[in-house]
């Protein structure tokens, strides 16, 4: 099984550490200093689930048009996703399945428009991880669960094979029947989590110990939830209550990747998170006050 991981940050790097298996031929795409580090030092993971060092990896700067892959996993930031798609279009062999592990809901929709639903699977990553100043992958907490899924039966079979191989190497990758529940369940939390931690420069613990900020966080989740309701997404339980339980067990110091990017003065995914929520709420005549406030605060800073 040939797999390409495009983007070797917190999520791509974590997956790469656990995709190392005799049944998997693994290739990475990285750029700049990250590429140079990976060529020299390999993958270094610091995790409560166990540290890992993968010294020798196959990492390249760009995709070779003659390469062939069974799965192409995208973990780039949302503002780089269109560039990723344009590069994948150069591949002469299109017999692959794209799995986007991006924040939000934009990436899968865009990939399907270009490649069709038979070439795309939904992906959801439930993990808090980032690259530190030493270029190490840092996994915060113990949660590291990944979901994939599609309504296409042929693609489902291939995804099942991938999940079975990953289980042999202790990676929690699950085939999810109602994947859109997971996609929107995560987006409901993530849109609030990314926006609130970045706008107010606080961790999840700091936000929830402050009554005013906690209420804003919950309101932000409800605004995103209202979009999912309009789109008739089915949830087995109230996603707000689901996340309030989850947040109680999250590490106090946990924060979003967008907050980490903000502290490093990097480009942000704001347009595809709170920006998407505001845009959708406007079109559906729904309330979006909190996400609009998040955008204003971040843009003013």
C-alpha cells in the first residue's frame, strides 16, 4: 500500500510516526526548513502515548507526476489546500483516494468538485499536536483518534483495509459510518476553540475558568451548531453537551493550532473557520455575533 502524507506538521507528523509498517510504502511532502530537518533528523514525536523517533524517512519537496499512490493524505493548513489540489492534479495516475485531515468543512467539498466523490474520503483528526521550536512533534494530552468515511462502498472497502493495517501499529484510525456527524461535531468545537483561544490569547483551561469567556465559547459553538441543524446533519446526541463533557477532561494548558500560529505571527485559518461560520449564518439568516466578534478582535490584533 503506497501512501503520501502531504504536510508534516502536528497531524501529518504524528500519522507518519504510526504509518511506519512493512505493508506501507510511505512518502512525505514538506518544504523549507521543515524539509531540511526531516531529511537530516527524521520524525521526532514527544507524546504521553509514547515517544517515537523515525530516523530515515522518504521526504520530498514536491510530487513527482509519475508517482503512484493508493492514498493521499492532506494535513496542510486550509489556506494551502488549493495549492495542494493543484499539485495533485499533476499526477498522471489518478487511482488514489484523497483523505483531507483539515480543520473545517471546506477541503472535502473542494476536493470532490475536482476529483469526484469516488476519489475522496472525509477525515477527522481528534488530536492536539504541533511542531515546537526544535522541530519536534508535540502531542498534548492522550487523545489521538482519527476517523475516515464515505458513502461509496468501493472506497469504504479500501478504507477498511487501511484501518486494519494501522491498528497493527497502534494507530487509532476508525472507519465511521456516519462520518458527517463527526465532521460537523468537530467543526462545532473547533470553530469556537480556534477563535476563542486566538482572540483572547488563552488556553482552554483559562477560558473555562472565566465565566464570561466560557459563555462566549458556548455561544460560539451554538452558532456553528445552528448551521449544521439547517443542513440536516444528524447527531445522536446534542454536540454542545458532548463537548462540554469532553472539555472537562482536557488538559488545562491545551490550545489550538491557530493560537500557536498566532503567537508565531504565522498566517491564520480564520477565514475558513469563524469566517465560514459568519458567511453561512448570513446566508441562512442565523445569529453570528460571537464569531463576528472573534474575527474583529483577531484582525485588530
